[in-house]
């Protein structure tokens, strides 16, 4: 059965999924607020960074749960729930800052907002993949690209405008962002829907199986693994670990890139004042977010051509060299360019993974398996930022060097693991 739909409809759904991801991706601008929050409330690097870490942790956990429930609940309801929780997280965070209550900030922005991130994130990715079996790498990369661009919108438009308009009042800033997120995420979420049963893009036919390979439809039911078996398999575990290594290395910079470049500027340019350094930090967030977004689109398309395993080898191997190079760079511009490349590859992992899961385990298992593999994001969201925060609090003089060494070790480990995957067994 070949059910066609108007070609424009699937592009509208992909477009609205990208808008939803753009809103959710504002979480990646957290480093913009890291120093102002610390200065206003006297919290340490680690205490403040837990806000971001918990948001990413619950993003992955909620995405895993949402992936399992997506077939039953449906994409529209799940996306609406995600948008509501995410926007509410900003509102609760504003109340927490008003009360100067750190645990409430963690619960609001981190737990509740993070859960909204996860439910909202997994839905458009899985939905777009179903509408575009002919361009799965390209389109899922495009949708996820929106998440990467969210930090650009926050760091160079939303946050600076609100900070200037409120005189730096963080309570009002977070309150205003929450209202804006409600206004943007809910209409975009309302467009999410699955294609009709038997849907196939016009002019596209499923690829024929390779010679000597028995199509899955001819297998006996007992020979077709279910989602639980897949998640417990060695191949899934290796994919999870590779994903974790790439995310952990990149998220170290996402959580602290603004403070890092500010410190570098203040150290190497005595005439630089804190206000100009903060503006430079915001510029780096914006610039790196462009690379983060482009990486999701670029590497997603590359994976369609050279395969996902080869793509991850390039992503991890080249980043390892960049992390080594960080030790020999002192110029802020060169440092920023290297950070941008790390973010290009960080986003690339997210751009390539949906197609990786789809090709390895099939469309039927996509929501559950992809949602579960995003728990690697949860673990990395705790590990990456907290490693950097602990180093900055306890040994600030050597924090950068230690961060680069740990990141290089993670990337080298992930690169080595790709060779254990070998070729997919048909």
C-alpha cells in the first residue's frame, strides 16, 4: 500500500518541528547566565552549573520515556506537554530567583524544564523521520539544527534585549522568557502529527534488500527482536557509549564557553573590561551555536553518503586533535574557532544519530530506541559540566588544561569504540 500526501505538508511539519527545537535549544545559552547568576546570588560554579546539568539530565530521561510513550500518546499531545513544561520551567526559575532559593531553581529550570525539553525534543525528530524515509539524514539533521540555533537566538537577541530592558533584573528576564516560550512552543507543537498508515513520499520506493539478504518481513516473528532486546544488545550499548563520549566532550564547552573566553580575554588583554568580556562571551555562544546547528545538518547529510560509523569516526578523531591543540592556543580568536569546530562536531553527533538508529533498528523501533539512546545525553549532561565546575572551583589555575586532557581522553575512547561496531549484521 502506497499512501501519498501533499508534499508541502511534510515540509510544514518539518518546519514547525524546527521552530519547536529552536525554542528548546535556548537551554544551550545557559553559560550566558552562569556568571550573572553567580554574582547576583553568591553561588559557586558547581552550584550554579547544577541548574544546567539537571536540565540536560532530565532532557535525556524524559526523551527516553517519551520515546516509549510516543506511539500511544501521539506526537501532538507529547509535544504540547513538552512545550508547557519547558515554558513553566522558566517561570518557576524566575520565582526561585525572586526567593533566592537554589533548590527551587534546580527543580524548576532543571527538573521540570528539563523534562519538557525531553518530551519536546524527541517528538519532532521521530515524527520527521517518518515523513522523510527518502531523506532521513538530511531532514532529521535540519530539525535538530533548530536546537543548535536556539543558543544564538537567546544569547544575541532574547537575553541581551531583556537584560537591557530590565536593568539586569534576572527575575524579570526569566519570567519574560517563560511567557515567550509559551507563545512560541505551543503553536509549533500543535502541528506535530504522524503520516497516514502506509505513507510513502511521491516517487520513492523502499530500497531493495541486498543480494542474499532475507527481507525482515519474511522472518519469523521470533527472529525479529523487540525494542527491549535491542536496548540490551551489545550493539546498542556501543552506540550509547560512543554518543556519550561525543556529548560529554562538547557539553563541557557549552556549559562554560562564555566564562572560559571571558577569562582568556581578561588574562591576555589587560585593557579589556568585564562588560566587553561578557559581550565577547555572548558572541562566542552565538557563533558556536551556528556551528552547533550547522553540524547537525551537515553531518546528518554526510552520514547519508559515507555511513554513520564512518561519520562518527571523523567526528571523534578530528575533535581529539582539536582538544590536543587547545593546550597550545592562547589567542582568544584561535580558541573561539576551535570551540566552534567542537560544537560543529557536537551537533554532528545529534544529526547523525537518528539516522543511525533508524538504519540499525528500523522505523518501528525508532521512537523507543532513539529515546533511550538519548539517556547518554542525560549522563553526559551531568558529567561534562560538573567536571569543569569542580575543576574551576577547586583548582582554577589548572582547570583549563585538565578539561582539555579529559575531553581528549573521552574522544579517543569513543573513536576506539567505533571499531568494535564493525558492519551491521543483516
